[in-house]
């Protein structure tokens, strides 16, 4: 099970260094929800995550796609940074 942590508007995702698994969803100025992340394959090779345009249109779609990737690559937490209403 992947934890989803919603950050405050000016709160940053913790920096766990280059050897940690991570996934972040950030709301853009044009109200898209863009995901990025990094993890490791079973053989130790690094693998990156970049959300697909079809998943960026809503927070729900972005989180669902991120959860699938996080489960596949053993990422424990998805960090979500959305913009405050009206910003």
C-alpha cells in the first residue's frame, strides 16, 4: 500500500537523497497535475517516472497513475503539492 501525503502550499517534499525511492505530483499554473519520480528495478537499475498527458488533467487521474507505478517499483509514498485555490 502506498501512502499519499498532501503537502501544504509552501511545504516541500523531504529530501531523502539520491538512493531513495520517491514520487511527487505537483499542480502546475495551468491546473495540470504533473508527476515525477525515481526508483530502482529489482536488478538495482534506476527507473524514472514522468506522468503521461492523459493522466495530468485531474488530481484523481494523476494519483491513480502514480499509485500504479509506485506499487510496481516499491515507492512507499506519493507526495502531492497542489496550489491554493485562486493562485
